[in-house]
C-alpha cells in the first residue's frame, strides 16, 4: 500500500515538475479537484484526443463528429433524468467530519477482498511453481471462492438497495461490514443521503429574468438533442454514430486522487444509433473494439479488465466499465452503456418534437436504440502518464527516471541537441529543427552536458534525441538515441523524418488494433 502511495505521489510531483499538470489557482492555495494542463500536458491531452478521434470518427465512415454547447436548455436535464436521479449517496463520519460516497466505501471493501484473492494466487504460484494452474486454482480454491462469493453478494445487495432507493439498507450494510472512516478509523456514521452532482448557474442580465441553467454533467445529451439534425443533414443510415469531445462538470462529493475525479473534466463520447433489438450484438462489438483501442497503446494487457455492472444507471439495460490499474488500484477508465431508447424517447416527450428515424428497409419510423462509449480524457491521461513513469536501474548501477509514453502520444517527438554551443553545431541543429517542425513537435536544447540533456528528455517522455556533433560537419549524419532502449544509431540527416515518422505515426499504432 505504502509503495502504491509513493508511486502515486511521484506521479503527481513529476506531472508538476515537467510541466504536465498544475493545481488550478495554485497561488491562492488551489481549488479542490480542479487542474490546469501545462505546456507538455496540453500536448499529451491533444494527442490522446486525436488518437481517439482518428479511431472513432475518421476511421469509421458511419461515425461523424459534433461540438455542441456546454449550456443547454434546462429541460434537457429534466428529460435526461439528471435533475431527479443524477446523485450520489453520501455519508458523513460524525467524528472525522469527512464526507464519503457510501457506494465507494462499500466498493473499496470489496476491492480489499479482490486484493486478498490476488495474494492467494501469488502464494500458490510460489508454492507450486511451473505446475501452477491459475484458472483451476481460481475456480476451486475454497478461500478464493469464499472471497468471491462474499464480494458478489455485497455488491448485489448494494445494487438492489440503491435501485430501490433504500438508503437505510446501504447504511446498514456499511455497519454490518464494520467499515471504518479511512482517515480516523471511526465507525460513527450519519444516515446516507442523496446529493445531486450538477452545478447550477444563471443565464440572463437581471435577477428577475434570469433562467436557471446547469453546466452539462455529460456531453452525451448534446448528441441526443442533435440526433435528427445530424441524421438528416448527413443523410445518415442506421447504424451510425455521433462523437464529441468536450468539457463536463460534476460537483463530486469525494474529489481526490488528482485528475482521476475532477469537478471540471473532459469526456470523449460516442453514441451509436442502432435498430431496436440489435443492442446486445452492438454492446459486445463496442466492448471489444474499445478494448482493442486501449491494447493498441501497448500498456500491458494485465492492466485492463472489464467490470460488468450490477447497479445500472437509470437509462441502461446493460453496462460495463473498462477498468485500468491506476497507482491506487483497478478503477473505471471508460464506460460502455446500452442506453436503449430512453434518451430519445424522453426528449420527444419533454420537447414535444418527434425524434424518429425512418427506416426505408423496414418502411417504418422508430426511435433508435443507443450504444454509448464514454471515456474521460483526463482519466486516460492519468492512465497513460502513471503507467509510463518508471524508475530504471541501469547496468552501471545508476538509476534513471523515464516517462515511457507511447511515442504516438508523446508531447515532443524529438529533442535536437548540438553537442557544443559553438563551431557551427547550433546552426545545423536549428536547421534540422526548422525542417522537422513541419511534421512533428520538436524541441531544441543546448544547455548542460549532453548526458544531462538525455536524462531531461527521458523524464519528459521524448522518444528521440538527435545529437549534432563535429562529425556532422563532414558526413551530414547525426546520432539518434532511442528513449526506451537508450540505443544510439548514426544516421543521415535526410533519414530523420522517416525514422521518426515510422515510430510515431498514428497509422502504425492504430493498425495494432
Ligand atoms: N454519458 C455517460 C457518462 O457520462 P459516466 O460513467 O458517468 O458516463 C463516463 O462517465 C466517463 O467519464 C468515466 O468512465 C470517466 O472516465 C469519466 N469521468 C466521469 N466522472 C469524472 C470525473 N469526475 N472526473 C474525471 N473523469 C470523469
């Protein structure tokens, strides 16, 4: 646990030190759960967004983009169910005065049971060596089955109680499991209450005429209310998708864990409009397709898993999360939701406007069903950043800090380094930079010894260093150093573009899907 916490602390401090993420309004002591992206962070975020957009929009001829406004008519949120049902169950500890999400306290308890299962597996692997059959062990070991059964029963009961709005039973469950406040150890809890997560604001110049608005808590509703506009103007045929990326706002009760849970964050969502009755196959299709997208980044299969929901949101008939192993354990990274025709029907009802698709093959109109994929851009940023940050022991006994970002996402693709600040080397380096910057984000660095500059580029996540030395004056060649292997190659300046291109091209990465 302490190791995990240390790793997480080093992620946060590295993000600050290398210009990735800063606390918002830091000089005023910050604003809780609000963050700013700095010079490198903004590039990494943009690259993740583009990687998603390429895969979701440009590679699918039946998926198009949208950029709807953050402000929407207040009736949107009544229709979507957010006014009545977008709340979290909160509980306060009377002694520590700390506020928690009741469901998260229970889920954390179950995560501890999962951790016990992992421990049993580790012990057995050690005991049985090569003869160990993990699948068999997980299916037959008494202790493991006990933990699994207990966890499943707890989650089922919690899901049912939340569904029935039986908040007294949620509190009873916390007490029965003897869950204590993680901060104080106290088990002195208040009742569980619902807390709406939407931020309210006003539209209008005078107090009397102002209209109550909400900052959107998800981007999806902008897609639903534009469904027919896009379908008609784009002559889209079912199945088709609408995708958008943009800010969303939630007044989170428990806003900690850095950019994992923020009050202002960015989503990348896609709504796929389908024929009613086909939702199961499209649900499986998008689960698999989204997992392949994650795998294409090469961050380790073992770091992802699906979590099928017992507790469904008010709009869904099936839902799963893609969970990622963050420094604080497996947590939701992306949601895949089968949303039925809930949203379109609700908007038809509240707006009085028809939101139906005319199916020429079937010769009838209907409200399509919707399959949604929804990923938090900031959460994806944290997944990529934390997984990439490594401390490596080198053969010579020293260590290096290296940010092994997938090179397609790295903010800077190459650092160009003249070996010395004289003899015409900076001029050649500047010329190389001038040529490469048309195709890649590159940086020039002439300060300090070249070894230090390599370390700086490693910690910054830059996949290549290009060193211009005295031989360059005669042979038009430079040394290119690869971040991950630290291997160095002598290459012609004219080859640089192709070498970098091959390594960072989105096409080469997405072809791994
Ligand atoms: N339209 C469906 C929807 O919004 P969600 O599961 O509430 O579903 C989707 O959110 C994704 O948005 C999550 O998987 C997560 O990656 C991201 N997300 C949600 N709340 C967040 C928060 N407070 N901070 C950062 N990311 C968040």
